[in-house]
C-alpha cells in the first residue's frame, strides 16, 4: 500500500455525489493532452471544462447501469470510475443512446473521439478477467496530495484479496508515475488518431 493514503476519506458514490464527481473529473482533465486532442481545436480552458462536465454527466449517468463503481473523496474534489471484470466495454445500445449528447460535447471532433475509443477497445486485453480504471482525476488544487492513490486502493485491495489483475490507460508521464507507484506496469503504447498524444497501456498483477 502507498504510505499515507489512509488519511483521506473515500467512499462509494451515491446518486447525490455524481454531479460533484463530474465536475471534479472535468476540472482534472481540462488540460489533459488527450482530451485537448479530441475536443474542438481552439477551445479555451473554460469551454473545455464545460464540455467535459457534460461528457462526464452523461458517462456517470450510464456507467452505474452496467455495475461500474464510482468512488469519490470526502470533500468531492476527486473521483475514480472502475468497471468490474467483464463490464469494461461500452454496450452498443448505450453508445447509440448517448450519441446525441456526445455530439454536443465533441462537435466536429466526434469522429476523432470515436476512432480513439475503437482503437483503445481493440487493444484492451480480453483475458484474464480484470478490473478496469476508466477515469481517475482530482481538481487541480487538490492534485499531488495522494488523493488519486487513496481513490484507487479500495478496488486494488479487492484485486489483491481476490487475485484479480487491473488495467488502465495513462495519458501523461505524471499519471504513469502515479500508477507505477500503485503497482501498475507499462505493457504497451499507442498514439491517438492523426498522430495525437501517446497513450500508455498499463497492467497490474495482484499482490500476495
């Protein structure tokens, strides 16, 4: 376990926590190179954050339908979204139902976002069964304090207890370092469509 993470209160999100989780994730990713690549070019930070909040509002409203888990920090400044084994792939019916909302988020960049999603899914490991970390982020003023590790550990402890691996994609070197501190290893990389930012595919074996 990463030292010091017990000092943070984290909990499974309830319905009342989802709006705050969307806002925290939107703020966390507003300057992320991957999200800047797929959002409309020329958008200023405030616009990117607003678009991302609409995106995460839609995502968090649907992921809980598929047994995904949303974890939030006590003050609501950070959130993590996990998919349990066998539930990481977005069902076609869900993708079609949310397409109008995603078109409003991405505008003319929607095809780029869709291509990236398909590319990531094509490289996603099918075996063995594993937990998948969809999103992890903290508001900028709360980054670097250990919240990310604290939000991961309820599921990572479950993985260790039950002998289940975990998987994620990291969009920056800073994120890669965070995940490596929590037991993940880079197992491959790929670039986003059109020569976009590098994505790091990371895998974590359960610990004894």
